[in-house]
C-alpha cells in the first residue's frame, strides 16, 4: 500500500545506494530528510586494482565473492578504462559467484551475469556461513572488499577451508565530507522534528557518533536518539548500536534484512502514533 508513511519525517544517512532507499520511502509518502555522510571515491592507487583484474583474466578464480554492488561497478569502471571489458566479463562468467545480498546481484545483471548463490543474511558473517557449506579446498577465491570494515575474520575463515584468497578493494570512503549536515541532523532529532531515523549500515552508526564527538555534541546526539525511534536494517547495525550504548526500536520481520522489509516495519511501528510535524 502506498502512503503508509504519509506525513512522517524519516532521517536517512546517505552512503551508497541510499538514493534508492529515499525513493522507496518517498513512494510510501514519507518526508525524507537526507543527510550525506561521506562520499565514495575510486581507490587512490589504481595499480593494485588493475593488477588484480589482470590476474583474474589470466587465471580466472574458481569462486568470486562480491560484497557490494558498488564494488563491482567500481571494478568495471577500471576494467573499461584499461580496455579489457570483454575479457573480464568472460572470465567472471566462468567463475562461481557468491553475492552478499541482492545488491551485488543487480550489479552482475548489469553486465549480463547472475550470481550462483546469494546469502540469506547480507553480512560478512552470512558470507562465512554460506561458504562453510561448500567445498573450497584447493580453490582460488576472489574476494571484493569494501572500506571501513575489518575483513580479517572472513578471510581467515575462508583460508581455514583450504582456499587461496585474492582480495581487491576498488573504492574508498571520504570520511571528512558533510560534517555540517550531520550536526544539523543531530539538531533536528534533538528538537523532536524527526519521526524516525533509518540506519542501513554499521558505518553510518560509527560516523554519526564520531562526528558528534568531534563537534562536542555527543550528548545532544544521545538526547536526540532517546526521543527518536531508531530503525535498523539488520543485526550488524543493531550490534553496532548496542556496542555504543544505543538501542534498536524497529527492525524487519522474519530476518528479512533489506530496505523494503525495513520500510514495512517502520510503517507498522510508526502507524501506531501520529506524525510529529504533520504540517511540514
């Protein structure tokens, strides 16, 4: 049903693919308050990325784990720049492809490919759990990483299964962007002008707290969050909130850790009360 969030003001912290999240919320009638958290850039040193691509073409991996759709799109940008698009897609087509949730699958379809397996849980732990059920002994596995995350546990788990891991990190975050927007968002929550804040990555939580501390307004942030329902897309975000002494008020039902189930959960929870600023 459309307009389930009509009149409710939802704060989202923009990172990758949040434009889609904003559109889905707006389709439900929400007044979306967008707060850019940081920007994404290509890896500053492209040489390791180019070397990984050429290794992959010369000797395609047995398996490929795609952690993010952004990662594959950034890889394809380099692939096209160095003129090996046909060769890379052909090599990737020969590889068994594992996707961490639906976003890498969408990026694969953009180049005419499909994942063989998609995680039930779109987390690093979900990837490790999924890979534990397949035989990787003697395999060479390509692993596309994403920034702002320690991937040591996942890499160790894969190696423990007897696989050789070849990692690539095709993009970085600009952690200095948009501090002023974040402080403004904190003020909006503290003044009771937000019906809910929706969080879709653990990096958003850390960034929010880091900026608040850097600008001397962590207490104001905590006061704002105390009066604002917090919606979390899944357990990784909820665990990050808990580690910082914060709570989760809304989360998707049935372990469906995706944007649309999160929006449905928000509509159900917020529908029990009236919007705080319906005239906005």
